[in-house]
C-alpha cells in the first residue's frame, strides 16, 4: 500500500501540482484512507460507482475511497471524493486515534482553500471530526482560524467554548457588511452571544462598535425590488407596485393647506434614480429608467413631473454619452405611447425632433430602430411634427430604405413609412415615391435595394392618393417580371397587387375571384392601365418567375375561393416540379395557406391524401431531382396543419424528424423547424385570417421533445448536428416559462450545441440561453463549469453575432449569486480582455460592459 501511495504522489504532483496542497499531511490523509480500505478491495468498485454514478446510498456501505478522485481536474469529481470521505467519517469517527485525527484535520483545513463546490463537504467532514472524543488540544481554534481565513462567509456560528477567538472572528466577518439579509443574521447572532453568556473578553468594545454603526437604520425601500434583484418576476412586481402607488396618489384630493403627496413621492423616486441616468457606465442606469417609466406611465400628472425633471438632463448629455441616446429614445417612446391624448413632450418638440433625426444617422442598429419607433409615435400626435419635420423625416426614411441593409432596421423603416404616409401622404408622394421609382426602374441597383424599394412602396400605398402614384410603378414591375427582364422581381409578393386594388374594390369575394382568374386563366382585364398579354399564365411551371398568389391572405375563412380544387392542383404541381427556388416555395406557402383555412371534411382529406402520397414518392426516391421541392411542400403543409391542431399534423412532423438523418436534406430540415415554430410574416398568421390555435408551440414541444432527444441519442455522429440545430430552433421559439421548466432535461443537449461547429446552431442556442440566464434554474447552476468553458470560447468566434450573443450570456451570468460565480471571476476577466480589442465596435462595447460587471463582482460597493 505504501508503494501505491508513493507512486500516486509522484504521478499526481507531476501531472496536476496546482490542484494539491503544499503540505504532506494531505498525502498522509490519502494513505490513511487507503489503509482503512486495505482489507476489502471489493469496496473500491463502490467508490467508483459513487463518484461517477451519483449513487448516494452507497456511502453508508463504503468505508474507503480513491485518492485519484481527490486529485481530479474536475471540481465536481473532487467534491464527490471529499463528500465520500466525509460520509465515511460520519460512520466511523469514533474509532479514529489522535494521530489519525491530526492528519485528517490538516487535510480538511487545507481543502477549505479549494473550489467552492467542495466547501459544503469539507464542513461536513470537519463536523464529524469535532465529535471525536480524542480531538487534539487546540484543534478547535485551528479550525476556527482556517475558516475565517479561507472561507468566504459573512457569519458563522460556532461552539460557545471557543471563547474570544470566536468573538474576534465574528467581529471581523460582520465589519463592513452591507447585505440586509446577512445583517439580519448578524444581529440575531449578536443577540445570542450576549444573552447566552459567551465570553467577550477584551473584544467588548469592538463588538459594540461593529454593531452600533448600523443604527439608526436609514433605509429607502422605494427602488430596492428593482435595483438589487436578479429576478425578472420580482422586478416586474416592484415596477407594478410603483405604478399602482403613483396611480393611487394621482387620484388623491388636494386641499389648499394639504401637501401634494404625489409630488412628495415622485421627488423621492427622482432623488433615488435621476443621478444614475447621468452615469451610463454603471449598472443602475436601466433599472432607474424602468422605475421612472413605471412612475411616469401611471398618470398624466406624474408623466408631466417626471418628464420635466428627466428629459432636459438627457437632452443635455445626448451628444456626449452613447448610452444616454438609447435611454432618451426609449424613455420618450414610453411617454408617447402612454399618454396620447395630450403629449407631455410638447415642450420638448424641437429638441426631440433633432435628437430623433440625429439617431437615424447613427451606426447603431438598435438606436435606429428605436428612433423610427419614436418618429412613428411623434407623427401620430398633433403638434409634435411640423411640416418641415415631416419632410426631413421622409428624407431620412428614403435614405435608410436605399442604404441600410440591416434586416431589423429595414423592417422598422418600412413600418414607420407606412404609418406616416397614412398621416402625411403629400410628403411621401412628392419626396419618397419619385426617388423609389427611379431606383426601381433604373436597373442599376442591386436586387436587395430594389426589393426594399418595392416593399416600401407597397407599404406606403394605403390611401387612394398614394395608390394613384404607386400603382403604375408596381404594374411596370409586374410587366418586367413577366418578360423576364428583372429576375429579382419574382420575389415580390402578390400582396403588392392587392395593395393597388384594396381602395378600388370593397368586396373581398370579388377580389378573390379576380385574383384566381388572373392566376389560373391569365385574365388581366380588370387591372387598370394594363399592358399585359391576353394570356399571362402566371402559374405555368415553364415560367421561371412565380408571383406569390397568396390572395387567401386577405380573405377571412368565410370568403369562398372559386375553383379552389383546380387552384390547389396547379399549386401542388408547381411546388413539386418547378426548379426555381422562390417559385416552388411561394407555391408551397400558398397551398399551405389554403389548406389551413379549408373546412374539415372529405374534400380536405382527399387533398391531403393526394399531396402526401406525392410527397412520399419524391422523398423516398433518393435520386429524384425534386426532393427539395417535396420537402418544402411537406414543411409548409405541416405548419398549416400544426397551427389548426389537425390530427394528421403528427404524422407529418414525424416525417420531418425522420428526415433529420437524411444525408442530403438533414441540414435543410433542421432549419425548417424554425419555420415550423416561428411566426410567418406573409402567410399562416392571424392577420391573414389563418386558423391559429393558442399554445400550438407548447403542444408541439410536449409531443415531440422526447422524440428529438431519442433521435439525437441514436443518430450517427455526423448527423447529431442536425438534431442540435432543430432543438435550438424549437427551444428558442418557446415561451420563456416553458424554457425554464424544460431546461433541466434539455441542458446537456444545449451545452453540446454550443460546441457544435455549425455557427447557426451556436447563435440559435445562445439566443435561447440568454433570457433564461437572467433567472437561471438549478440545472444551469449545477453546470456552470461547462457553461463558462463554452461561452468564453465563443467570445472569439469568427461570427460577430455569435461573439455578441456569447458576451451577453457571460454578462447575464454575473447576476447569479456571488458565491456561485466568484470562483470564475479571474478566468472571465482574462478571457474578456481579448474581445476588448475586437475589430467590431459593437463587440467591444458588449465586452466592456460585461467585463465591467465582472470586475465589480466581489468588490466593496460592487455586486
């Protein structure tokens, strides 16, 4: 046994010297442990079962352990090894000699310096040792000093017999404490010390001073459920309470000699919050803003008081502080939406317009999106946009349509344009439409720019006066698409055509009839100023350009679509045979939309039976050139049936799960689950009168999560990435509460997804994890080591969005309880130093904010 110990000592010191203590007593403890087990080698298997298998019941049977578990590089394994030793000691401490106790005490005192997950087991072992009748003299004091020196705790209760050493340690622990929860415990301990006759010795004055400094207690509870909480539910409840208080105080009746209680209360809130708004580098900026918004939104009078105090200060700092810009935009937007009857921002109209226009020229996509929201709100309230401001706004929106390629910004700009055009049509007719017409018809811009122009043109065409100007342009677009001169126009939705007809006709049935005639028979006689051939044949599959004939999107389920069976047959044929990507995708979406709205019965069953037979034939033929088209149709029909809880939806989604292992289609199928779970903007949504049942995502997840996990476990290694991608798409589209509930079972797969080489999988998984980390369940807290390892590695990913998302997750982890994340602080700070020099400014900003939070962790006055 001694030989084994020597070999072990040499091996471990050469392999992982940093994991061991410097004293030889630790090795002697291991040697003692081996000696205790020397008579029963069978129990060594039980040790391994306990450490690796998490079988706690074996502890009572086991009286031995393995030194290798105590030297593992994994803290959890070392913790299990120490836990085993501690539980064994609880069974046999009475048989230990004084010499053996000295060895074990030295080992346990040294383990107090180890990883935080090991500490509870160390204390368990020390407790067992202190119950020994042969405890060496001075051991209690030695244990006490080690705990105060090495253990990060605020208050510990110890035996009365420890005397002055305990009082000294208690005074040291309490001195400077600021956490109210720890102070309550400290006051209770101090009371017990005095009432139970502990020997204070020469530390009487010190104990008095360290406790008396907290009195009288001055505590302002107004903003603490918001500033100090890491729980979104607590924060939401605190903000709701503030709003309710302000609302109640706003209704109080004032007399000539009474104090304005609303003014008094809001002055306290402003005192707590206002100075934080001027310190954008600190962590209390956004909590302060949320608190002020909750107060201001409760009543009109409160909004006047808060805005008069806050808006001027933010305007003054706007040009100098980046974060203040977003804060001002967000704050203004909240005030505008809360009180539409008589805006509280009239006094700041000129300055606010200048700020909005300035924000629209910023490089920050988030700031531009918020600015378009403020601009939309400004336009909807009288007196906040002068005519010159409207013209400037149209010019800015035109510039962004032509130049900004960020998807979120483009969408926000188009929505803002549509809203303002309804209120100020003349400005858009004279300034935006001519510029878009030039860009659309010139043929010199790239396809993406022209696509944005056409989309914006359709969005602003909401009044007859605007349609009169935009319709000829849109018809020219349709003509050029049909002749094939501009192939990009095949991506334009038939929504555009209907936007030109919607002020011409009132009857939805008539519009549906004309649309079907246009697509099935090429009847263009009803179109104004038409310059089309008499037989345009838009659904002929030889044509490479299909207009998305989603006329059903504009009709309710009560509107009958004429010749629907004939239309479905042609759409099915086109979606399965057309080689043109957008054409067969559009046909599949249109087919799915019609199926979703069709009443249940024999007619629908016949359609589904026919299309599923065709899809199955194409998919089973691995040499077929139309397998991708068949999968696309399967995907959209599955979504159509899933939304309405059709019984056949389960069979269709099972086909999708089976295709995840397909070598050719697996990756596309995995991405298809994003289509299945997310909202569709053009078809199959409630705005299009689709049949959408509530909680269909939750139902889909409940029915299929087990299938997905089983498929992953049984899949070949090269196929697993498809399952991970599908999982990340599914989970990221679930409501947050469901994510929190289901995360424990899915966490191992999500962690593996972070290590997947597919960067789309990484990004989707990070997007799923980030909101969950704000209020993490216990499953995440037990996987911090793996989580930090993967997240920190992704902060240097070649993809900017992955780097940003991983930094946001690392930032969120800093909000966990300090004792859980403090051991990772040095490691995180070192890793976050790299993205501080990232070539992208947005990454550098995220790294700076995250590293600042981690730097404050554990410091006085910090987190």
